[in-house]
């Protein structure tokens, strides 16, 4: 994945990335701000160091489509 709109929610953009896919950008932003995720975030923050970005995906041709 590359390009598109994104928001760095925590920390810095890094060279290694774990991607969690949502139906669309708005849903990802809403999920990040949800009360359900707040509980998981609190656990994650005391147990790990990481950065979170919400990045708009690319829905065009993929390399395998060429």
C-alpha cells in the first residue's frame, strides 16, 4: 500500500507496517475513536511501543492485475 490520505494518530511513520483493513477510511477513523477500541488501546499502550496511522487505501489496479 502506498500513497493516499493518511493521519498519524500516534508516534511516527515507520518502515515496517502492520495493516488492518476496513471497508473505508471513514469506518477506520470511527473505529479508532470508538469506546470499544479505547479499552484495547489502553492495554496495548502499557504492553508495547508502536505507532498508529489511518491511511486511505488504493482501490485501483494491483501489480498482479498487469
